[in-house]
C-alpha cells in the first residue's frame, strides 16, 4: 500500500478538514492523517487504482480548494495556514515569540527566505497578510457584539486598543467602534485575503 502526502490550498478551518476527508474517502482513499493544508492518503488498496491526482485535483476544486504541487506554493500556503490558525484559532495571545521566529520554526526555513518567497508569490508581505487577517478576525468579533473592543485587542495580541484602532482604520477606513455601530457585514473570506 502506497502513501502520499498532498498539500491543499484554502483549508482554513475544521469544516475544511471534514470536507476534504469525506471527499477523499468518497473517492476510495484512506486518510491516515489530515490537518490544515495537508493530508496523507493511502492508495485504494488495489495496485490497479493508485493515488490519482488528476481525480483528486478536480474534486478539491469543486469544494473551493486547490491541490498544491510546487514547493514554493506549498511553503507560502503553509505560512498562510499557520497565520490563519493562530488568529482564527484564538491563539495569538498565547504566542510567546515573535511571528517571524514562530513561522521560521514551524516551516523550518529562515525568515528572510520565507519573507522573500511570500512577497514574490503573493505581492504582499507577511506582515501585511498578518495585519489583514487580524483585522478580518476583529471584524468578525465586532459583528457578534459579545465582547468589548479592549478584549478583542487583547485576544488578537494588540498591545493597546489604540494600536488595534489604528490598524483597523488603515484597512477599513473606520474605527472598530464605528464599524460595530454600522452593523454591516462586509467581511472578507479569510482564504481569499
């Protein structure tokens, strides 16, 4: 039985993991491991039915995902996945190191190289992506109207409400309080930032 590791773009939450697992199993594969952006699959147990990326790719696309085949794209996607998981998983406040050190350690690559790959591929710096994801999460939390702006700032790792307000206003043109009072839902999908 052969195993293959595949990398998948746009997996951003537990539901994404569930959908990818379900669809791979529907195609007859055994998923031995799955996490955001990555799955390890076994062939279908029959030598005549090896792992077929030409079938897996279109299935993923039907559900808004994409198969990542080149190393640069996989690395960039891994950086995005790590950032999204930190922010939308509510773990930013737990981060005990710099973002650059966290990314370097988890990707296993020098941050300067990671930064260059990311900027070249995405036409956006890692820092800008980080800010945009934090603002999107702030917009989500503001729309629920369940926690204070200072709690949102703390949860997203901002040193002060003023710092959150400054970045939020640069991206949206509104302060967090003005955004909350507008009661509008102009959020962006986190996998399309």
